[in-house]
C-alpha cells in the first residue's frame, strides 16, 4: 500500500504542453486586465494606488505560474504548500476592499492554471459587475475642525459651532490650561458643504470669536498607512 501511494504521488504529474502554458497565461492576462480596470474604476483620489493595481495583475500571473508548475502532481502541491507556509507578508492593506481584490486575483490564477477558463470568465464577469455597482459606494468624508484660542473664548466656542453646524458637530476633544483652550469637532463633508453656503467657515469663527488658530483637517478612513 505504501509503495502504491508513493508511485501515485510521483507518477501523477499532469505535464502541460507549451501551448497549454501559453494559453493559461493569455487567459490570466486578459482577466487580469479586467481586474486592473475594475480596481481603477472603483478607487479614486488618494485611495487609488497605481503600484498596487499593477501588483494585482502580476499576482494573477504569478498564481497561474505556480499552478502550471503544480498541475496534478499531488506531491509537488504538498511541497509547495509547505514552502509557502514559511512566507510572511506584512504589507499594510490600504483599503479593506483591497483584500477582496487579492483573493480575486489568486482565485483567477488558480482557475487559469488548471485550465478552468469558463469558471474564471463567468466568475470574473459576476465579480466585476458586483464591484462596479457596489464599489462606487463611498463612506462620508470626515473633517476635524481644530479651534484654539485664549481661555476667555472658552464659553463662546460651543455656541458658535452649534450655530454654524446646527448642533450636529460632534466634539471629540476639549482642552484647557495655561490661559488657552482647544476644541476639536468632527463633522462630515455634507455638513461642511452646507455650512459653507452661508459664508466661509473659517472667516465665520475668525470674526465672531477671539480664536487664534482655526484649522480644518480631512480625516479619511481610506488612508490608513
């Protein structure tokens, strides 16, 4: 029984011809371009990384290469799993959606490597449509308004902020000491846009208070590294 198992592991190689290998890479490259375009369409501004997008295309081809090597060789596949288990990838993920793209590329490479072109094509079409429809959804951009001035302005800052933003601004920091006070409020892009229609926000605080420092800082969840 032991000899038969070893014979099966060694003999079951499933070697591919050069035509099969080239076809696998061609299909993987075509689907990789679709993944490339999908990532570019669903990521805009600072959330888009051209280098990461190119890496997705390369990941699809590399996975296909690995599957071409493994083929139907069970012994080689077990050895490959053991070799890859010692690899540690510590690259920070910029956007939570990037993880889904990585798995998409790996799955596509596996399908193309085992010549399951129909599954790869249909799966690519379904995922592409899904990501185009739901990938354009953006979380509300958040801003921090930093207000700093003499301690005499401490009592009036909250009233000014409530008047400007209709009481919707959320206070996250309130510091006082050494004759100074500091307020930090969190607002959304829509709140800032609405408040800006009634006049410049910074000028509003500058004219109606003794604040020395008035800063508006973007705080985006999509930028995490």
